[in-house]
C-alpha cells in the first residue's frame, strides 16, 4: 500500500511526499515526482508514473494505467476546479494493485 500528495512546483514539475507499506513496515517516501499523461491535450489522464526514494534509499518507480476517469466540476467564484478521479492499475516490478490516480485542474474564466 502507498499514499502521497503532490503539487506543481515553480518549475512545473509535480513533487511531494508520501509513504509506502511493504514487508510489514511503513516508510516515508522522499524525492517524489509524478508525471501524468493526458489524452490528446484534454484534462483527462490515461497514465501516471511516480518515482521516489524510500527512507532506506531504495528507488521506487510505479506506473499507473488509468482505466476510467470520473470528472467532477466544482464551481468557484472565478471559474471552476475539475477533480478527475481515475481508477488505475498500478505496477511496481512484478507487483500490481489498484487505486485512484487523481488530478486537479483549476480553470479561471
């Protein structure tokens, strides 16, 4: 199991932090970066790759294939925020699991 939160940095790279649970123990993730692939320039995503380093210094690279996206529009005073929840299959080496790959888009009018 794993979890994390990432946000766009000033240089446009999505970075953050998180945790991973393996071999019966939880470890913090450092140097987390997320690259998201969007469908034909739209706000909908179809793939994601997370890279990070564990507390022990192990490299982590998890690829996610987004199967379907549930887009939600949240109206705001000057536009809207689109929260796109993607049901995804994640792979790390020979291990696979399922979860949510979520992307937020703030759109101003």
